[in-house]
C-alpha cells in the first residue's frame, strides 16, 4: 500500500516521541530498534537498517534490519561500506543500476531492493561509527529525495551522539558481567569444581526467573550475577573447603561463613549488578521455613533472587559428582525437591522447577563438566 509523506506536525511528533524514548533507554539493542523505527517512519521507508562498525572483526554489522536477522559484511563493501568509508551520504533510485550495491543480501533474503538512502553518523569526536540505511520509499514517487536525506541526516546526527553514550554504558555493563563470571569461576576452581557449575546455575536461574514472572531485565540480571553466589569461598581454607570426609561442627561453621564473606565483599558497591550479587551471595542458603543461614530468614523475607538461586544451586550440586559425593540420579533429586517443598524451598518455585525440569536437564547435559 502506497503512503504519503508526513506533514511537518507529524514529523515533529515522531521526532519528539522517539527522542524521549531513546534518551531514557540504556540498552544498546533497544536503542538500535528505536533508531531504526524512527528513521523508517520519518521518511516513509519500507525498511530501515542501523549499521555499526565492528573494528575487531573488520566488518559492518546490523542487528536491526527490519524483516531479517543479523547481517555482517566486510567493512568496505556495498553502499553502506562506501558511505562509511567516504563519510558522505548516498541516495540512489535503483540499487541494481549502481555497481556498489551488494545484491547478495537480496538473494539470501528474497527481498527486492530498489531505492536506497544511506547516511553515515558520527560520535561527539566526529568519528564515523555507523550508518543509517533506508530502503524502498513507500510513497507513489517510489524514490527518496533530498528532503528525505535532510530528515535522515537529522536523525543520524542525534543517533550518533546517543549511541556513543549507550555503547559506553553497554561496555561498562559487559565488563561488569565478565568480571562477575570470572570471579564466580575462580570461587568454583578453588573448591575443585568446574566453571560450568556457575554457568549452569546461571542458566537454570534465568529459566526459573522467567517462569516465575520476573521481567526480562530482572531475569537477565539474575543470570548475570548468580555466578557470584559462592564467591565467599575464596576466603575458606582449602583443608576445609575440599575435605572429602564429614565436616566437624566447627568446620561446617567455617563453610557457612562464605555467605557473609561474599555479602561483605560486594555490599559496598553502588553498581546495580554487584549489589544484586551481594544479595544472592548472602541469601542462597536461607530456607523457606527459616532454618537456613546466615540470618534465618523465612518465606518472602528471602529475596526472590535468593530463593531461585537456592533451587538452581541445589539441583546442580546434586546432579554433579563432587569430592564428597557421587552424582544423584534424577529420580532421587525429584524426591528431595518434593520433600523439601515448603521447607527448604519456596513451594511455588518448586512447582515451576518441575514444570521446567526437561529444560533444566537439557541445560545440565549441554553444559556438562566435560565441556569445561
């Protein structure tokens, strides 16, 4: 269906709406979607793609190309590669009349590209970091105009500056996640476990969190920080941590102290991820009936992150062979969770555990310790 170009009032409405949404969003993937949608609506295009430069691989890539999945191309190829290399915008009426057009993507997706407009965008230092590319004008004229170029250039100018801030935030968050994962693995290595233990617990926790009704953001945060649940073990003496026989009461008290130690290591951070990790480190051994440690919390007084991690951690601990025990068969694990429903574990989370058990077993088998 052919459309009409927007009126000035409609354009202003779109610009202000998207600027407000972009300025309040910190996740790169969501900002890229908003940018693509804004560009497409502003110039009435069928599709709009936001390309970024991957310096490490020497490629241009997009995770936001309406109608298709991620695309990667060599950094200098195609119209977008030419626009980024020269820093100049490009507008053409028929892509197949231009030798710079990379028709391979059309052949792969079955999409027919005709009119194209490509605008590089820059960061605050004037460095080109990517490009907008709109495809196929949806009005009766069927081709982009200089007016469209001016509009998309306006969007690109704003987008480049917004993206720089978001990408920096993303880099900081990714660095935090990497540190958290590495520190979690260090804790497991000291107790002669594999790094796959923390990976499995992270994935179990995510599945359970989503099924419990937590938001995507909360579930992802739990997956990111759950590897730190046993970080306090770094302060436990090897002779106690790796003792193959039964622990004395004194040794068991030393082991239990890892929850307080982990909490103390992390609690002073103002970073959201590390603050969440401190909660899990402290509360993942609390029990629904109040008989757990270190604080004897019960019921909903235990943070939902702690309650979910408790189920995930025990499931993996029982499923794996450790220095002090053999791996349990699945039917024995199921019996324990039924027995401990409402005692050790939140009853609702146990019910969800059984609903998702096939998925949890698939994760366990996929991330088995031979892959560590």
